[in-house]
C-alpha cells in the first residue's frame, strides 16, 4: 500500500503539507514525480514549481534526495526493502478548478498538483489520510475506509478525485438510484435558495442519465463548488466535478437575482456532469492511460468538449430549466461570437484540438486572428450535425443515437477510440455517410450552414439590424477602456484598423484632434462619422506619440437572432419539440 497524508497546519501560509510512505523495492533507490499537467486541462502547468522542501527518510534514517529534472526526484534508500517516507510542502494559493488552494476557510486539493507518484508503481492501491482542522468537513469521490482515510485503486484514481476540505455547506439529494452531494464553500452572507439549486441540479442529473440510458456509472457523485466573484470554470472527474462560480450566480428567493447567470451555472454543472460519460469513459485513445510528464496529443478534443458544450445547454433546456427563447438567445450569441472570430478561417477544429497545448490556454492579443475555440465552434458544428442527421433521416435518427452507440461501445472499459474513427462510428450509428460534413466543418475550416439548417427545422436565424443610436462605422479592433485610458487589446485581421497600421497595445488619446478617455466617448464621436470617411487617431505607442489615418468601413453584423419562424408548419413545431423538448421553466 502506498500511503499519503495531507495536513493544513498554517492556513495563512497557503501551504499544504504532504507525507508519502511506501515500502522501497529491493533496489537501493526509488523515484517520485509530480505531474506536469492535469487531465481535462490541456496545458503543461509544471505543478512542481510549487513544491518546497522535499526530503526523505529510509528505514528511519535521512536519505539522499537528488532532483533529476523539473518534476522528478530520486531517493537513495541504501537499505533494500526499507520503508521510505517522503515529506514536502505545496504552496497553494491559486483558486481555480485545475490548481490547489488553501486559506483559513478551506483547502481544495487537486491531486495532480499535490500528490507525487511513485514511478513504475502507479497501478498500486493507495490511501490518503486527510488531517482536517477542527470543524472542517471533507468531501471527495474516493471511498472512505475509516474516518478521514480514503482509498484509491491506483494513482489515476487518486489524481482524478479532488478533495474539498473546509467550512462546507452540504446539499444532498438522490437521483437515478445514486446519492449526490453539492459541497459549497465560502457562500458568505448572501441569501440564496438551497432548495432551488437542489431541485434544478437533480433535474439536470436525471435528464443527462435519461439521455445516456441505464444507470449512472458511479456509486455516488459530488459537485465540489467554490465561490469567487467573477469566477467561472469547471473540471470533470469520473465521479465528481470541481466547479468555480460567482456567489451572485446562485438562485435567490423572491426577486432581485439574475436568472441568466443562474442558467450559466446550470449549464456549467451539466457540462461537467455530462463529461462523466463523454471524456471520462468515451474518450480518444490519447486520453488514458495518461503520460503525466508531457503533452498527450489528440485531434478529437472538439468531440469531447464541443459535443459536451452542445448538450450542456440543450439538456438544461430539455430538463425544463431554460426556456426555448433563452436557449435561442444564448445560441445566437454564440453564433455571433464565432462569426466575429477571424481565426476560424485559419484553424480547423482538428487543428484547434491538436494545438490546445500551446494556444487555447495561452491566449494573446493575436489569438482572435489565428485560433478558434473547439468549445465554441465545436458546439455549433455539433448543432449543425444534429440537425443534418435529423433532417436527412426525417427525425428517425439523431446525434443522441450516435452518442448512445459510443457509450455502449465504451461502457465495458478498454482503450479509447482512434481520432479518425469518430466520424465513422457516428455515421454507422445513424446510418448515414457523413464524410463530406466532417471534411468541411471538422477537418476543414468552413462555417456550418446554420441559417439553412435552422430554417429547415422551423427556426429563423438572421443578423440583427443595428439600432439607430449605434455607430454604423467600424474600425475592426477590440479595446479596453477605463476612466483614464482607451487601449487597443486586439486588431482584427482585414479590418480598417489593421490596414491603417494600428497596433495591439496602442493607447488612443484623441480622435480627429479631440481627446477621448474611454470607449463610450469614442463610440459617441465615431457615431457622427460616415462610411468611407477618413479619421485621424492620435496614439501613444510605447510612450511615443504618433498619428494614424483610418478609412472607416460599414460595420459588419455583430449580433444574430434565433427564433421560431412565423407561420411554421405543425411538422416544424413537432420537429422542434422532439429536438428541444416541450416543457418550460417551472
């Protein structure tokens, strides 16, 4: 047995103490290493940079420790078969779902960032003793074998089972024959509706399980919820999920709360829960068993995240926790966001998936021109694929059928699928040849024909006309405005600002010789200009004053609307009901 202990003796230092005890092999050394990345978050994060003071004993005596690379240590045991004890601290002060965090209210122990693995022995069972401060509770998906002691079948399960410790509020419910826990930390003094969150999360869980069919593939499930104003993010695990959200997204009794933000939270909960099947069990062969030391490449992240992003909203809608109008509004917003991204013309979904390690999680001022999100475009391409299947089969087959077929193939365990086989498997499940669709919209860089597909399904997708008060001219940039400065964040390829020579990082101080200090004032003055007119921008560029002449162009569509087409037939209404569901928000 490989045994770990975690302790939290000094919360204000943000350090988690870790102790590893293991019987050394007959050899005179063993090696331990911390992962460089976390499954589900495709970026090398070099967690070892937060390890401090690693030391070891063998047979009760100090052992020599030698670091071999950025994340690997070799421990000289001298005595073959001796019990080795490794001690170290992890600095944990980054509150995200993919890092660890510790303060006076809680500790979030994200396995890959905290637990070193014993190289060559990752398949051995292990246990973790959590020595929680008085008054703190502990929640994790791991089996509790005795108070505060949890067991994992091997390192993969340990790394995939985050541990939430702290002053937790426990919300419990049963769904589909399984117990579920929502463990909320740091709710503060905000009044919020616990029963609404329980009821809505239960409805989402039941809808997802209904989608896949059968019983949930776990004995129990935990949503580990952390609250941070402005926070939003999630990370899937096999029997739990880590959720970061704003306390202001929680439902409130009565009036005075933001329903749309709450629906964002329900989408997030649904997204990570849907991953229990799609990613954690249905997965490309590259995503398990993992190589924790380096990148694990696949061209199918669009299938894992894009499909999940399509269904997270759709299943909240089908569960009756979002109106059809709300679903349409959010989907139209996503369509607008995609079509305002020049990078979609340069990067396919397959390329976006493969390059996630160097691009998605490392955005810069040029990302909008060179990349496309496999979450965003993936979801919209999957919407198009679902409509394509439904329309070509006259509603007899759907993308739902394809996903359930993948689940049937994956539920017995075994290796993941080859990237190139995903298209074939979906096509076989629905009885269609989908090669052209995948060639254009997944391997290729075309935009999916959403106007045409939605129209055939009885929905009207169209560009929203600009209001009379909005500027009709366009510069083709993204700016950050404050009370004292207007700074260019990104310059869109092919736009007027790009052609005129405006740079990312330029600070705009005047338009046609008159000072501007914030985006509102600039937009107001630009609203008086005419298409084809040349305006003069005065800028600071690396502290140097310069002027740029920009020829204004007509603003392209920036918003789209999606709604049921007027006068649609009963057949179209039936189609929409089968697709989007009939029940509305309670």
